[in-house]
DNA sequence: GTTATGTTAGTGAACGTTAACTAACCAGAA
DNA sequence: TTCTGGTTAGTTAACGTTCACTAACATAAC
């Protein structure tokens, strides 16, 4: 991970704003330059290529994601609580920075650039590993329902993803945090062990 | 809905194959023409624009989807069974025609063309309406868990979507039908009323 | 001879990227 | 202090490619 200059930060933020407003297709060197307020060529004083800008954005996503994973892993709370933390933290992050939600759904968009695609996939793999581990831990303690952990993962993560997608498609028309909190109550209800306690 | 000539059918199939193999970004008039076996200009003998080709593809998806919705709506079986039919039918359709799975995840890809985006959204709305209706019917009969129907929808549809996504990302490395059947068992377990029967 | 279905050759626009150049600033040597 | 060389960050103009799309023309069927 490299240090980043002020100008690079500006460029990345401009790129994020464009993706957030008009989608990844609208992200061109020209549109970035226009947003920052200088010519297209000037962008190349700070980044070697467009791919490097995208790579920096994904790194942002990955770094934040790694922080979350460490945080939850080190937490001494129960497994269901860990799941809740993950679920709601994702909502919080996407709420605060909408473009990260775009990156989350970018598996297909980066498929022309295998390097970027691999980077995104790696982040998602990290989520998967952590959640599966947590789910299995909860199942050992009989707090989480005894269904295939893979299935529970698909249900939890699938619900989260669809919620975020609905939020994006609807033009961010509802409060994602509140929506996430309410949805989590239902998700928790169905994944916790009904025979427990 | 228009009638379609043989050549048009060929072109649409070529387009579907390209999307399926190399993604929507690789879908150009040139690539379509190459696949059919003639020059790019010849495509315009059969379609007025690229958008019209895409529109035809979405129509295909919509027509198939409408058939499914009618079929399930007219079915006299229980609500949980209807949900199962929907879930597995989607798996079956995507298994048979992978590109339809691509279209299912194309909400963000068509966002630059509002007409196509609206068309896709309409199909998804249809799914949503049918499933919510079915879920609420099951809740009235106490066969489906008394949680907000919207949440149940998000969980079921989210699980289905993530399953299909995993299938696509993994290079179609597992049998989607079998995966869907197994996942459905878990989904059904968590959404059916535990106090019922 | 008209209609349908191809061809080749071309358009203008957009893309990422590079080239050539300039203005501002900043060292150290005269 | 002033000259000199070098770096940094910007400019305009252009490159080569690809895109969707069009015009002009050919050929064969009816």
C-alpha cells in the first residue's frame, strides 16, 4: 500500500463522486479531470493509468473491509452479535459512502480487467471466510440454527446485498441504516436456534 | 410484442452468446456480426439500433417471466409450494440459458439507457408483487412465518440472487439446479411457520 | 424491376494515452 | 544578488483505436 498525495486524494474523490452520481460507465479520464478542475492530461501527472485509479479505489474498499474483519474477529461477543455487527457495519459504511456500495456490486464490471476483478473477489472471499467461521462457531454453541453454514451465509449475505441494491435502485430513497436494523431483526430471528435457551 | 424473423433470431442468439461468454461490455455490433458470420453493417438490415437488440433480449426475459408468473398464480398448490416453484424455476431457466442470469443482474448495466432500465425494473417488480402476495397468503394460513413480508421477500430473493451470482463467478462450476434445490430446503426451513402444523 | 440482403468504405464522436511545451518554484554557484 | 539547472504541475494538440451508425453499391429471387 502506497502513500497518497493530496492531489491523488482529490482525483480519487472526484472519481468516487462520478461513479456515485452517474455510474462506472461515466468514469472517464476527461470526466475526472473536469471534476477536479484541470485538463485530462494533468491526471497523468498523478496516476500512470486509469486502471491505477480504480485500483486505488478498490484498495480503499479493501482496507476498510480488513479493519472491520479484524475488529469483529477480536470482539469477545457472541456469534449472533458478531453477525449483527458485520451486517450493520456494512450498512453504515455504505450509508456514509455510497460509492462503496457501487464497488460491492462491481464483480461483473471489472471482469475485463482480471487484476481488478481478483482484488474485488479477494475482499468478498474475506467476508465469506469470516462469516462462515462465525456461523459455525455459533452452531457449536447451539445459538445458531443447525443448517448448512454455506446456506446461512447465502441467506444473510444475500439479504444484505439485496437490501443495498433496493436502496440504490430506489435512488437512496430510504435510510439504509434503519432499513438494515429492521431487516436484521428478521434475519436474526430466522437464523438463531429456535430450540436454544 | 413484435414478430421476429429468422435472421433477427440468429442475431439475438449471437448477442446472447457473447454476453454469456464475455459479458455485456464485449457486446458490440462488430462482435455480433462476426459471430453471425457477416459484416457489421449487415446487422442494421435487421435491427434499427443496438438498443433495439437489447430491448428484444429483455422482451425475451420478460415474456418468459410472465409465463412463469401466470403459471404459479394459476397453480392451486400451497403458498410454500408456490415459493418453491418460483425459486426452482428461476434456477432451471438460468441453468438452461446462462445469459438470462446476466440480464437478471443488469439493473446497473442498463442505467444509461432509461428505457431499457425501466423494462428490467418492470420485470423485477412483477416478481416482487407475486412473491409478496404469495407470502402474505401463506401468513394468513399460518404456514409462513409472521415476519414482515418485505423482509421474507428480501431473504428469499436475496438468497436466490446470491446463489446465482456465486454460480456465475465460479465459472458455472456447480449444478445450479441441484444447488438451488438444496438451498431451498434451508430457505424453506427458515421461512415456514415453526408453530404451524 | 422491385425487394431483400448482403458488401465495402466511410462518418463523427469518444476513449485512454502521449508529446511538446510553459509557468512557477527552488536549489546552489558566481 | 543574480544566474543556472532541475523539478513539479499544468496546458493544448494530437495519436491510434474503437464505437454505433450510414451511404453507395452488388446480387439474387420473385
